[in-house]
C-alpha cells in the first residue's frame, strides 16, 4: 500500500498538464545542449539554476567533477533516499530532424540522459512543494561521465552516499514499449570494461617487409584470436561479449605500420569471468605479438561491475510501479549486456535501477546511434513511477 501517496495533495496516479510541460521543456532544452563526459559544465549550470529556484535545502556543485547534489528534507520521519540522474552525452552528430536537435556539433544525447535529468528535476520540484507531508530526506545526485564509467565513483568518494539508506535510478529504453516499465529483482545490466591494446612492431618501406615487423598483421591475428576467448574459453551458458570497436594504425599505403591501437569492451554478468577474460585478453595479445617479433601493451581504461538490484528494494519499486500503472504495465526484461556505473551505487547501498519504456513510433532505434530518439510520452510515466518509488522507499518499515 502506498499510504503516503494517497495523503499527498497531488496523487502520483495523475500528471497534470503543467508537470508534463515542465518535463518536455527540461528534456528538450537539455537535449539541445549536450556535453561530453567530464565536460558537463553548461549542463551542471542549467540543473543548479533550476534547483536553486525550487528552494532546495542544500545545493552543492562540483561534486566529483561537474556533479550537482541537492537535498529536500521532509517534515515527517522517514528514510534517506538518493535519486541519481546522469548528465553526459555522446560523441555523435545527431541526424534527427527535430526543432530541439543538438546545437553542439559532434555531440548528442543518444542514450536518454536528457530524459533522466528532466524526470529528476521535476521530481525535485514536486517533492519540494510538499515538504510538510514528505517523510525523510531525498538527495539528488546529477552525475557526470556515466558514458565513460568515470563519474559514479568520484561522487561516492566525495561522500554523496553519506547518510543514505537506499538508492534508486532509472534508464529509458528505446526497445521497451512506451507505457511499460521493467523492474528486475536481480541482474539488470552487465559489467562493462573498456580496454586498449597497443601493438608495436617496426615500421619500414612497404617494398621491404622482411626488414620490418608489421604491426597491422600482428593486430589482425590478435583481433581474430581474442574473439575465440568467448567461443572457446567461455561456457556457452555464461554470457560474455568482447567487442573490438576501434582499430587504428599506419600512415600511408606504402609504409609498414610500426604501431596499431585497438580499443575494445568486455561485458559479462559474472565477476570471476570478468577478471579471467580481462587477464586472458592481455595474455593472448602479448603471446601473439611476441611470437611475431613484436610486443603488446594492455591498458584497462575503465570498468564497472554488473548492475544488480537488491531483491527487496526491487520488490518495493515493483509495488510502487504497479500501483500507478497497473500490473500489466510492469513487465519482465532479460538482463542487458549494456553497462551502467549506477552499479557502484548499488554496491554501496541497497537499491533499485528500473527500465522505462520509451520506444518511438516507426522503425526500431538503438541507443548510441545518430538516429536515436525516444517517445516523449514516456516522460510523465517515468515521473509517476519515480514519484511512487521514492515515496515507497522513504517509508520506515
């Protein structure tokens, strides 16, 4: 029972026109001005300005980089809950023909972080107006650098979880129909590690390959061999994905390259398999390069553990979502191979990360592409569910 929700002046089952317009305005203004990881200064300024107008109880800028933290203290006893929203965009040029298209060339909100921020800002307004009926305290963490898996830990190290009992976050998902939400009771997303392999040989004239050590040929062997780590060294029932998404080397057609840089990612749900495969990627590359008279250097650029919900917290959020949307709208979802550094928050505090359906009409769209878009009708739905979830998580047992 969401007894707290029924006592508030605005029932979370309803979203009025003004709230919907606030959500759309925030989303579109943020969408038009995306910024890359670790460079979210304008975004942080936008968020802080709007939080200041709400009269939040505490506002802190520059937390763990460009992070913005705000608190709203209720006048009734209750728990302390942290709501997280990520801020950064991606290095893509948007192709959508919309009035609020990105004005920053080569940068785009292609993953829905603009949606997350808009919902969190409107939730802050809604709660701030109802302090006298609000139990406990809600802390908002607007986090930088999620796309680089570099923003959560600095915010945690800066103390954003101090005094927090529970955490909650959401992610809009373009492959889940609008009107639905998914609240997994365990694994939500995979671990995500980014790494760089630098293959070194000896460059020279393309007409005299015997006097060189061709880094391109070595890299080609490494690319093929690394793929066998999943097909031949991983159990078929233990999902893992290795993607080598960037290979760069050489300067001209008639010059043997002396160096090739390979960048890739590893994703899995299992912590032991994650550690094993990271080690094996380095070993395989080093062994092949050494056998071909070259060398290989492995660098672990960033990584996050799997996103795993606390079952009890997930059940509370499922109850909250069902109370406002109905049981048919809360659907199952297979664990996703994408990564999310909200995982670090979940490692430190019991909490829940849920998926918000936002599939647009027309052909399917994929996150992290120039064509990415969402159905804005998901905004009030996400707001409803987040309101209900926070109210439920604030209540003392």
